[in-house]
């Protein structure tokens, strides 16, 4: 039999839960945000308001996080690279490293298979959306640089053969060197060593394959009449009004 005291506790808990939800809705409504959020003293590195729309609109990731959050997977891959890892399989060595786990303050990290499953969630469109979002943020940062920043932007266009030892990997093929792997395209801003676009291509592709479209995007990304010098496979200069 349910006692009146138990019913009272249940009602109190119910009121608290809905009360907190209602208060959150009030303080995060459009009108409320306009009134108090815009008046907050924010740090200098606060992202601009316009960036949140593209991020939430374009980014698409899995909703489930058991046993790991999406941030766990991203950091797991990033830390593996920082520890000189060349592939996801090397995460397995870090899983058994007690010093590494203690440094992260965790008892476990995703295994290579789980990391691979996370990467396969994303399509080509997802990856390109991520690159576009990052580049949109770069444009805002570039606009705040000193005048000399805009005098010349050197864009490197590079293609290199990445040999792959795995078998039956999607998209890999035999290159002109006789090795199996990929031929990624890397477009970067040499002045700041920022990678603007990274495009994975089959190993049997030519250096120029699918490069024109990304070069056009890199030119469009460059701001305010900067002088652009493109290196590799050819070198040419584009001045004001010539883009």
C-alpha cells in the first residue's frame, strides 16, 4: 500500500523537475536571450553568433553515446596522432598503457574497432561540411589580422601516394609506383600552415584529378583582394580583380 508520505515525495520531485524545466525554457527563450545574453561580459575568444547556425545545421553525428560520447572518440583519435600513431590499430597499444590512461584520467578508451565504426558513421558530405565549417571560422579570424597578412597568400596544392598495407579497403587502388593505397589531395595555406581541404582519392588517380573544384573553393575562401600564388603542379599569380 502506498503511503501518503510517499505520494508527497513523488509530487515534490515532480514539481521540482518541471519547475527547473520551465525556468530553463524561460531563460533560454528567444526574447530572454536577446535581453540578458547579449549584455554578458564575454571573453575575447567567444565564437561569433552566426557560427552556431551553420554548425547545428550542417553537422550530423550519432546520438547514442554508450559507452562513449562522440567527444571521447574524437579525442581518442587526436591523442593517438599526438602520440605518433600512424593508424587506428595503434590505439590498442595505448589501451594497455597505464601511464597514458592515468594522464587522461580514465580507466579505458575506445578500441580500434570501435574507433573505426565511429569514423564510418560519416559520409563524404559530412566531412566536407566539417571542412566548410572550419573554414568559415577561419575567414572571421583572418579578417582580424594586420594589413600585412593580406599582401600575399600562398596556397600549396599537393598530391602524394599514401601506401596502404590493409587488404580490401574501400577506394584503394594500385598507383603508378606499383603500390596499393590512396592519392590524397592536400590544399593548404602556406603562410599559416593551415590545411584548407583534404580530399581522399584512389591510388590510381592523377595529381590533377578532382583538384579544380577545390582550388576554386580555396580561391573563394581567400579574402579582400589578397594576392594569391598557387604552387604545384604549376605556379601562377592572381592579382586584384583577376580572380
